């Protein structure tokens, strides 16, 4: 008697399995995985008494390490980002309004009202700011505060730091005998510091001023030079200051300077306490008027 054993290993590997699995995931059909198969063929021949040989062949198939391709397919397929149905909405205007009120009765009758509304919008290439502020006051029925100031500025960013701008201002101050002063100024600016908590920018450009001061009309060219700094100590508190100077180009001794410094502290998500000082200096004021006006304003601000 003799035995003849033939061992054959079929490599139906998982190499084709991942492609089938990924295709199945894409078509929402359950994938079918191929597993390694080992086939053992045993042939046994037994000689008979009469000289004949009886041959018996046995085939045994052994399947090992069967793995469900639906388990491994997700790790082989690339992870794709989730694409939203639509792009984010355009940047919105961020606005705030503040109001301050002082009333005193008794030996002195005092009324003082200050209000301000401002709005800003920032996009990838543009920055817009507009605002309106004013004040009215009486002391013993005599008017001692009467001012209204409006402004607007558009910055167009060529780089994250370099920009051009167009600014317009309008001012009325009845106590200083300034019926109106309109200023229009285009120019260029640069952010020397620009990060999440701190910005510092400088601006310079030509301009023109139209005014009626002390009953006299005047129009002249100017060169506007300004800067603005702002720092956020934390998400609830910020500090800012700004200065601009506008001299008359053919009479440098005649100029206007405006400055502001302030701080704002949040009380709630929408309410904050804002306090700031404004200084408006005109070196050639109207007759019998001071050349410097300083205002301290404090009030509650509402964001919307």
C-alpha cells in the first residue's frame, strides 16, 4: 500500500476584496469578500488480492480567516468632507446704539442727553463703517450743548493690511457757531498690527472741507492724516483711541484736530457700558469762541 499526497494552496486573497467592498458601499449593496482557501487532495491506492488496485481520492477544502468585507471597507475608503447644501450667508452688519442721560433739579436745572448709533460690516476685501452721534444740553434753561455728527468710511483691502479708503464726515455744533462742516477724503491706509485682539492702522490722503463757521462760508483743500488703535483685553472688554489732523494745505497754521479715547465693558451678551472722551480742536474758531471742545460721554450700549 502506498500514499500519494498533493498539497495545493489557492490564494483567493482579499486583494480584490477592498475594491469590491468600496464598490458595494457606493452602490448601497452588501459586499462579498473572498477568503483564503486551502485545498488538500489525498490519493490512496490499495492493491487487491487478485492483483487489482483500488484507488480512493479524497478532496478536503479548508477555509480560514473569513472576514466580512463590510467591516474593513469603510477604513479603506477615503474620508470625504461634508459639503454643506449652500455657502455661508454673507457677512452681516453689526450695529449698536447707546444713550446717556443726565437730569438735575434743585439749585441748578440741568439736562444733558447724548446718543450714538454705529454699524460696521467686514468682508474679505471690504470694511464699512457708518455712524451718527449727537448731544443736547441745557443749564438753567440756557442751551449749552447742541451737536450732531455723522460719518461713513469704506476701506477696500488690496492685501490683508494695505487698503484704500473713502471717508465722509458732517458736523454741526450750535454752541461753537459751526452751522456745518462737511469733509470728504479719499486716501490710503495700512494695518501695522492686525490680529484677533489688536489692530493699529494709519491713514493719509487729500481731502476737501466745506464749512460755515461764525456765519462765514469757506471751502479749502486739506491733507488728512489719521490713526486708530483698538485692543480687546478679553471678549467682554475693549479699548480704543483715534486721532486725525486736517490742515489747510495752503495755510498750514490753520488746522482741525479730532481725537477720541474710550473703553467698553460688556454687562450681558447685548448690553454694555461705554465711556469715551472726545476732543475737537479748531485753532481758528469763530469769534469769541474757544478753540477746544472736550466731551465726556458715558452710557448704556445695546448691540443688535
